[in-house]
């Protein structure tokens, strides 16, 4: 398995896609139930293959990630060959970016000496999708890129 197995909830949400996946292998509901009962290891392999297919599609389509912690916000733009990053760090210990108040504080203090901004870019050290998956495993979430684009636009214009 290349990534990780989907959760029960994710499988339930993707019920129709999984049925179609099985159908492409000429496995109907009756046969799937028989496989689960008689060859659980084969059923496990099918779940793993389907999970990897879903992850591969999601990761290939991923362009932006965000990771928030108390004192840091990491914003990533995942391009084809490189990943760009903007890291915002609160230099005041009381600030908590995990709260609405912390985000408001950031908005009010973005270009003061109380916020450190670092911009970076690097080529992927591994396959692009593997790098994105590793960031997700570390707590990053997929994003529409609005925050990255907003912050990057402000940085570029200052």
C-alpha cells in the first residue's frame, strides 16, 4: 500500500465509487460478500488498492495546503516541480492562531515586528504526491488557496 487505507467513514462516503471500482473488475455485490467471507485477505487488498487510487487522485489535484498551530501558519503552494511556502510566526507567546482572535490579531499585525514572515521554495525531494501526502500526515489540510494567495499578494505588493 502506497498511502493509507481510507477510514470506514470515507469508504461509506465513497460507496458508489467503490461499487464502480469493483464493477470494473467484474465483481458484483454477491461476489464481494463471498470474497469478504471466504478470502478476507483478498478483500483487504481490494480496499487497499481502492484507497491508493482515491489518494492518488486527491493528491494529484492538490494545489494548496495549510497547517495551523498555536504560533505558526504554514501555507503551501504545490506546483508541478516545486513547493512554495509562506511561514507566518507570531513572536508574541500569547497569540494563538488556532483561535478566531489569533487570526484577527494576525490580520491587524501582519507587517509589524511581532510577526515573522518567511518565504521559501524547494524542489520535491521525493515524488510530488508523496511529499504532499507526508505534509498531510503531519497535519496539513487541503485548501482552496485563498489564504496563500491573499498573503502572497500582500507580500508581493509591499
